[in-house]
C-alpha cells in the first residue's frame, strides 16, 4: 500500500496566510480522527483488549464460572503445552490439511482460471457457476458432502462401486482413519478452489494480450508461453492468494467439526483449542493454545512476507 | 484439412474440460437438491436413483413447519443484518477518513486494519467468551452481533477505503471551493458515489456473518437462540426414530438457507468478484 500519495488533498492557499493553512491541516487531522473513533473503539473492544487478555490468561489458571480465584501460574501452561501430545497431533493434522488443500486448490484453480479466461460462449454463466460453492456456508457444504460420503446410501459409493466398478466394496469415508483427511480436504477444495480461481483470473485479465501475440510471432508455443509469460506475470496474484489460503486453512474449524465432531484423531488446532476453552471452561490453558496458534500462523506470515521481499530485490 | 481437424479436436477437448469443471462445481449442489425431494422410501434403498421416481415436497413442508428452524432463520437474519448495518455505518466513516484524508497516523491505522482482516478468530475466543459472560450476554444474539464485528468491520473498512481512493479528486475539490465542510462533502458528494461499493461490501459482510459457526457454537446454548449454521449442524445429533439422520429434511433445510444466498450472489456477481479481488489483490 502506498501510504501517502493517494490522499493528499491539495488546498490552494495564498502564501500570506500561513496560519490559515495550519488551521486547515489541523482541522483535517481532527476530522479524520473523529471519523475513526467508532471503528477504533470497536477494534479495541473486540480485538486488541481480548488479544492482550488472551496473553495474560495464558499465564494463569483462569477457569470460567469457577469459585476458585484466578492466579498467576507462570510458565506452567506453556510447559504443559510442550508435552501435550493431543496438541502436537492437532498441529500435524492441521498442517497436513493445509498443505493438501492449498496445493490442490492452486493446481485446480489455475486450470479453471485459464479455461474461463479464454473466449467461449457462456463464459458469464461459467463465472456465475464458480460462485455457487463459494456462496454456500461451510457448515452446509460439509453436511452436503457428509451425506454424499454416507457408507451405504452415499452417492460416492454408488458411483465408484455400482456404476463405475472402480471399487469392489463400499467405503466408510468419514469413519475410516485413512480416508477421513482426504475426505474433509475434498470439501474444502470444492468450496475454495473457485475463490482461488477468481483471484487468479483477476490477475490473468491484467496481462496484456499483445505480450502473447509478440511471443507467438517469435515462435513460442503454448507451453512456453505459459511458463515464460503467464506464471511470472501472475506471481503477485499467486502469492497474495497463497497467503490468504494458508492462513484460512491453518485456522480451519467448521468443516472438521461438522464432519467429525471433536473426534480426537481428527482434531485441528482450532478444534482442540475450542474444546479446552468452551467445553472444559479451561480459559487459562486454552489461551495458551491460542497464543501458540497465533505464533504458528505468525511464523507462516513472516515466512511468506520474507519470501516476497527476497523475490522483489 | 488436417489443421481444421486438429482445431476441432482442440475445441472438443476444451468443451469437455469445461463440462467436467461445471459438473464438479454444480454436482454436490444438485445432489443436495435431489435428496431434498426424494422420499425416504427411495432415499434409503440401493441402487440409488439419480432423479427420484416420486418427487416429494414433504421435507420442505417439514422444514417450514419446524418452529425452531424458522426461528433460527430469523435469528441469523437479525444477527447478519445488524452486523452489516453497523459495519457499513461506522466503516464508511473510517474509510472516508482513511481514503480521502492525509493525516499523521494514517498508515499505522491502515496496517492495523489490514492485519485484522487476517486475524484468526480462535485467538481471542477465550477472552471474548469471558467478555460475553461478564456482560451477561451469554446465549443472546447481541453476543454474536458484537463479536462478529471482529471480522466484518476491518474487511468493510479495507474494501471501502480502496473504493474511496479511486474516486476522482476534482469532485470534492469543487465542493470545498464552494465552501462545503468535510461532512457535507461526505454526505452529499462521496457517499452517493460510493453506493455500489457499499452494496458489495455489505453483501460480503452479510454472507460472512450468515455463515459464521465458531462463535455461534461457543456463545449460544438454547435452541431458540440458534443461528442457521448451528441449526443445520444440530441435525447431526437428532435422529428421528430410525438409525439414519434425517437427511432429506436436512437437505431441504440447506436448500432453503442457501438459495437466497445463491440468488443474491448471482444478481451481484460482478460486484462480488470485484469486491473479493479488491480485498485480496490490492493488498
């Protein structure tokens, strides 16, 4: 973001009235801050204070609706966290989910973006269809897919076993440990790939067509054009979408919770944290997990931003 | 000759790919629709019918007759509507300041807002939970209206700011020359021009509030106060008689909940795409 250039309102003032300029500037600043007050108040109430409070709670034994007084316990929660196998498992589940979904969403997203970016009849209808999965609430798409995964009456088993004969027996997609992660990833991929495709499409549409024309004149084939022109020019759009998707995937909650409830083997970091905070009312330890999640997500952000910077220089 | 065959082959392959993509995007939604009009006698028999022999509206009647489900629709409308209006009103002021004024501290505020659009909700769940109980808001709709601002407001401010920035300067300069105050410029000149942006961001804020689940699950306890996502989720826990969940009714419910969203999305599709990409790409 360019911080200053965009908003400089030039005010024509004769040089003989410096005090008038000063008051105008001053009143501008005052008006601006005045306009910001409600937003800053809300942000402070629902984000900044709670964030500071979370860090404070993580050093205490705070419990909700407890007669026991809250007191400072130092690093006790953090020491426990380091040896908490359930949390370690939840990190592993979340990271696996993140890598699977982000990679596939980008592979599929670029294919869809390229297809929709070319000229054909019904392009508008296609763009509209892309918004359908995006518009459906995650909880609902999870339920829809859960029904399709049903062990006996699910459409996947019907297609794969009875119609296409790819499998010779029905699979309990959601309850089997080896299929449950791919199953939940497929829901997220279905819902989010169109979003990724739309972001990439916006990037594609900025690339001027004469670049391709020049390349064609020079004898470059389609594959060469894709890797030499499209990918490099699309890079900024890809990186921004990548950050958004990764952060979203790391805090995943809805789709796992709807499909598996809080089953231990498929807990994400967010589910494990929510269980501690709400179900066990353990605000102290839950806040410690919150801080850890915040740090883990922060590490990813810093890594991406550093990668971006390295690339620019 | 050879060339035209090759061209035709390419065209066929292209449309085949297009068909596969379209099928992939639409099929789950179609299947939910099919299941919502398939009577139980056909739903729970194999092999499956891909279109019911005896379509029925029974499940829709059940859903519309379900007092609690309809109540949760109303609750979600109240919550998402309030959140959207609050975000738009106070967000418009803030983005006017951030988009049109040059003042000290503008950049830090903008960065805080941007950082907050990526804020993980789970990180403050515990504190918000204690906040909600301390103010006796646990199990009330206001608990959701207040906490949802955490994700709708920064997003609204960010997108509207980029919107205000793109407006030509001459407009307000002319108004200032005529002696208008910043507030008059805002109300009379910029806000009417920002109307399309307000519609887009409002719609996006409404959808994200309508779809929220984590806070609703944590702050709401009794069935009367459930939002729609919670109501759809709780189908998981109430089996009606048999050993299978009430899938037909659940799918009818999902249709009723998502159809308005899909219709709105299709009407405003251009603007939504612009809003989504403005929120992301211009970062």
